[in-house]
C-alpha cells in the first residue's frame, strides 16, 4: 500500500514537473493537457487519472509555488527587524511572482476573482501563505501589538507584496518608471 502511494506521488510529481515545463515555455493560456501529455510522452487520458482537469493541475502548480514561498519564510524570520523582514519577503514574492518570476501568471490561480469550489485548495494555500508571511507579524507583536493587530498588519503587508508583484509582472512599474525596491521603501516610510 505504501509503495503504491509512493508511486502515485512520484507520478504526480513528474506530471507537475512536465506541467511546469510547459507552463514556463507556453504561459498559462498555452498550457494544455495535450502539451503536458506530450512533454511526459503519455496520453492525455493518463493525466486525467490523477487530475480532474487542467485547472486542478494548475492549482497543484500554484500550491507548489506557495510551498516555495513557505520555504523562503526562514529567510524572512532571520531578518533583524520588521523593515528587513519586509524587504526579504518582497524579494521572495517578487522573485517568484513579479516580472520574470516563474510563477507570475499563477497569481490568478492562487487568488482567483471568484471563490474556488475546491475548499481543500483554499485551506492548503492559505496555510502555506500564512506560514510564509507569519514572520511579518513577529515585529508588531514584539512592539506590543495584540495577536489580532499583528495578524492584520501581516495581512496588510501581504496585500502590498502581492499587489507589488502583480504590478511588476504586468509591466506597470516599468511604465511608471518605478523600481519595486523604491515602492518597498515608500511603503516602509508610511508604515
């Protein structure tokens, strides 16, 4: 039983890797089940054994991206103060979701306009993002803020960071002639 679960997870990992490869090459719109199957050298039907549809596979990629952000949380936690922590978090978010970031187009999968029907995806995504951004709440708590106030502060920081990444990925910051680090500095001066 454990061996078959390991094989199934290995197959899912290979499918995610192939989907990631196609996604990086063709973008969100160009990522199709057929293209992923071709990358894997298997039939599209094989993918449907593990994923109900393309969106389910994209959600899995988005979770993997959120997991990478979660792994980077240790760097944020080691920062000597809140400003340094926010700069480290900005670097991690921009590297993944900003202009040129591998996961830039997956932001719309992580934060869909409509509430996703997949509650498990929502729960897992929120957990990974909360873990990744928890170090941002540490500074306000050390400054005497309540847990609720610190949580609100960290959520405001997260909104700023992902908004910054969206503006960067869309090319808007270039059009305004502004670098992301300049906006981080401005945000920290106002905070």
